[in-house]
């Protein structure tokens, strides 16, 4: 079934599922005294919410572990979870077009809804495999907004502040706890930000990324030059010969010890470049989702970003 048709069918089902019977439906936690119900569409938002909400909320991630968010579509079970939530956290953008029509159908209202892409300054996808600020993709069409806003720690802080505000509105009795947790978490984000800033400024290196580049916001935050095989939301998996040559030369010229690839990637392009340059392949975590193993281990946004820091440090010989 085509994606657009499937989304329409889901929205129709949503209208049926979310229509209140008798017109007097209430939020679950208001009626039964349960924990605040929070639903998030990507891992970064899920982790931000659980760090701030603590034990006062039950936080649910819609994405099953190991699933690429670019291809996710909500199931009927997901729609039920969404309708039971007091706070909803979506990313927005083209990959979550399904959420736009869905939130209009939610009942009872009002829900607290946070759309991450509405909380931060947005960037367009860069042109092909360079860091130039062109507004055309490699097919010559108008490019789209990059949805990977949480990869910038500065953006993560803005998103966390918006989530805290939504939690306080949904559960005023817990406002002091949420705000105290936010203060602690922002301090931890600041410490991580300082680590990256020092490493990148001292290294003076270019990030060579042989995959879809989901780190546009991260790179801009630290003025980090990069070369990447594909745009962040590209459906391509085979780079052009020109791109392979450019990335290979960059690895050799800067005497790098690694070429980078993305989580949930086949890393085919990275492997090809690694064979020509005799370097290792390292993965950067985009934090849009996690593997089943990482989920079971209890990883967090900060622990994944620390993993990224260690990978960059290793590749640049810092």
C-alpha cells in the first residue's frame, strides 16, 4: 500500500478511535489517579521527557527499538497510546506528516503537545556531499528542512525547556520537581557541550561521513567542517565515484584513522572507503532511536553523545 494511502487510512481509523463516546471522556490519570502519560515519537524526545519527568510520569516511545524513524508509521496500537497521553512530543517535519492531522482529532482536549521543530531555529538540508548552504538538493529541487534538530545540544536544551513547560501545564502539582530536574539536566547538557566544543576547536579536523548525514545541526553548533556522502534524509545508498574519491582523499590528506557511518546503516560506502584508506569504520549515534541491545542496557541521550565524543576523539587522535 502506498505511504500516502496508508496514512489516510490510519487517520480515518484515528478519527473513529479518538471520538469520545458520550462526550465526557477524561484523561486517564485524571480519572484513575495514575501517573502522567507521556508519549514521544523519537528516542531523543523520549529520553528528555523521562529525565525531566522522573517517577511522576510513564513515558512511552512510539518507535520500536531498532526501527529507523524515517520509515515509521503509527499502528492502531500507537494511536491508542497517543489518545491516552497527557503530553505528546512529536518531532514534526515531512517524516511525521501523519502527526499533523492526528493531533487535530485528539479527544478529550486540550492535550499538551510539543513539536520539537517548532522550538528551535531550523536549517535546510545541505547540498549533496558538501557543507555549503545551498537550497537545492542534488536533483535540482528545492531542498527540505533538516528534521534532526536534537543533534545540537543547544537545541536539545530548548526542547527540554518546552517539554518541562508542557509537563508543568499537564501536572501543576509536580511543577517544582520538573523544574528542578530540568535545571540539573541542563547543567549536564552544558558539560557535554563544553566537551565537544573543546575537542572540535583543538582538533581542527574535518568530519568525513560516508553515509546519510543527520548531524547538520551538530556541525553548525561547533563550526565543524564536514564531507558527507548523502543528505540526512536521502534514500540513496550508493555514492557516486566522485563522492567516494573526495571522501577518500580527505581521509588520506588529514591522516584520519577512521571514516564515519550512521546508526542503522549498512555502512557499505564507509566500508568501501575504509578498504582504500586502511582506516576503521566508526558509528555516530543520531539518537533518533536505539538498538534493542542499547534499549535493554538503558542508554540515554547523554550516554550516546558521550559515545560520539569518544569516537571523534579516537578518529582525530586527540
